[in-house]
């Protein structure tokens, strides 16, 4: 039997959902127009005023926001409330030093916790459960989001954070963790470590809530088989709040978007035109309940499709498919956003030419990021120790920029194939989409 955290919201009629969206969108647009000069300027450029927005049907009239806008407006340019009303920030990794910073009032955090609580209950969570959170804590939204959701449900929460696998497994065994929250690649690594230690019978896990990186259906089956659990997908992005924007139910055919808080649209990534229901395109979100950071028509760059049919689980909120790819060049590696431009910045700063290739692969269910870099003719040397020391220097510089370990391979000048069109910078061998 399906359980709901807030059945009156999660199973509301489509008419009721639309009524909530209309009722919340109109004052949000007015408030953003009055309090956020950056967005008001975008609206004025497009010749739109808050009076033009009378319902969700008028949403297409508003200008888009992109990650570039968030960088331009960093740090306070998109804040819609006085700073003294904010109680928290969260942040993504930045591309060239400028991070995306999202602000939260206490009300925003309460709503975010509710969204994550819905995800936990959809995965079978109750106050009897022990929720083991090994997403990263700190600026990353994964840990704080599921932590808050678990508290709302009333479950015993283990705020483990990431890493220290021995301690993770010890607590799992000793405290009887029942729901695991982490990236899918870490779940796969934990599964292997548990089996290697012969502790499979000591583990009481029944479900896992995995997100922050793309993962395939094959990987889901592998984790489910190894840990004896049901693995649920969760979707979110810092700019919109964090995990819990959408989540899977027991039916596992798409993730329910919390439409009482976020209005989704699917657009053509090239023209920006809103596409008809059932089309594949870029996902765009409008926040209608947030105080501090209510982004309007934010382009996620994720390519997916929305399904408005009623789900067998009883929930009526629209379901989004797993993202099928991206409309930009961002990679998600080990849950971290990586842009080729970040890598290029490091290489150019260190005096290397802009001839490089990024190869992402998966070994033992863990992402591996390798950067192949051409040396200049002056650098090219048969002296192996010199090459090795240059590689180590780049490994350290990339770790400082990206926050994750990268394998660096220095190669001879002109050995990376040149392209007559757009350079093929990234080779992703993971087959995740």
C-alpha cells in the first residue's frame, strides 16, 4: 500500500494543482518585479509587466533565467528579501571561481524539508526508519536536504556525510540503517564493500534514495540486487532548492515534480518556444512558494519529457523522465558539476595550449575523469620525471578548481585529433543516458 507524506497535496486534482499555481504565481511575479532589479530589467527588456501575468497560461511571456544570469548577479543580485530575513545559503561548485549561491529563509527551508519528506515517504519511509544520509553536508544541498526531510518524517537520522566507508558500514550494521541516501556511484561502492567484508546478512536496508548524478537502469538493477533494496531516483538543483524538486514513487516510472512549489515547462532548447505536452525538450522551472530566491523560468539545461497521466501510485503531480542528456556542455562526475571551461581555465593559466580532451569512464561503478593535455614543443621532453611532475602539478590545480580527483595524461604536441567543426572536447564512455 502506497503511503503519502501530504496526501491532500500529492493526490490533489489537476484542477486544484492548477488553481494553487495560478494563486501563487501572480504574487510571486509581482514580488520579484518589485524587489529584484536584475529580473525587473529583463522583464522591461521583454516589455512585460506583472499585470500581463494572470495565470500559468501567461508564463511563456516572462524572460528566462540561466546559470549565466546567476553568475552575473552573484552574490546578492537575485535576492528577493532583505538579507536579515535569510538564515542559510547553499552553493554549487563554480566554473571560473564564480559560484552559484542560493539563499533561504526559514520558510524556504521548511518547504524544502517537506519536499524531501515526500520523497522519503514515497520510498517507504516512516518514523520507524533509520535514514542513513551519506550525501555531502556543507554547501552541497544533498546532505542538508535529505537530513531535513528525514527529521520532518520523524525518522532517526544518521548525518554521516560522504566518505569513511568503514564507519558507514559499522553504523549501518550497529544502528540498523533502513534507508540509504547517497549518490548512486557511492551506493554501488558501498554494496561492493559490504559484500567483500561478508556483511550482507548484517545489513537491514530496504530502500535507497539516490541522486546528484546520472545513472542508468542497469546500475539501478545492480545496486538493488547487491543490497537487496528498492532504489529510488531523486532530482533537484541548488538554484531551485536542492534535492526533492522531484522524486520517484514505488511505480518507478518517472519522478513526481512537487508542482505546488515548482511549475515545470518543456521548451525547445534552441528557440525557447514552449513545446506541446509529451515533447522531449529542455526542462524549465518557476518557483512559486520561495521567499528568498524565487527563480522565474530557470533553464535547467536538462533534457527530458513530462508525463501528466495519473500514476498507479495515486499521485497526481506530473512525472519527469530521467534526464536524457544536457543542452549545454556540463558533465556531472561523482555528483559534481564539471564544465570543460573550468578545465580549460586551469590549463591556460599553467601555460598549456587549448588542445585537450576530457574522457569520462566508469570503473567499478565509480566515475573516472581523465584529462589528456597536449604539451607545447618547448615542454615536450623525454625526461619522464619532468613529465610526471608536470602531471602532478595539474592534478593538484584541477582538484583545487573542481573539488574532485582527475587523472592527467600529458601527450605529445599535435597528437590530439583536430576537428574541422566544433572541437570534440568530451568523450563520455559511461552510457548513462
